[in-house]
């Protein structure tokens, strides 16, 4: 049986942009400044909410 872990505490940058209306360049700057916590899975950054 396949095991799947559903993480409801992570959003992609696009999902974060759509939910909170923050521009993608601003999201990238917030990540660089350490204001947003990011978890990288398979080379894709997910923002921890």
C-alpha cells in the first residue's frame, strides 16, 4: 500500500501569492531576508505557514 503524507502547512510560492496577494518578487525578497521559512522538497521551495 502506498503511503502518502499530506502537508497542509506548506504552500508553493504561487499558492502563497494567490492566497495573500503578495507579488512573487516580494515573496523571494522575504525569503532571502529570512521573514518566511522555506522547506525544499525535490528542488521545489515550499513556504511554511
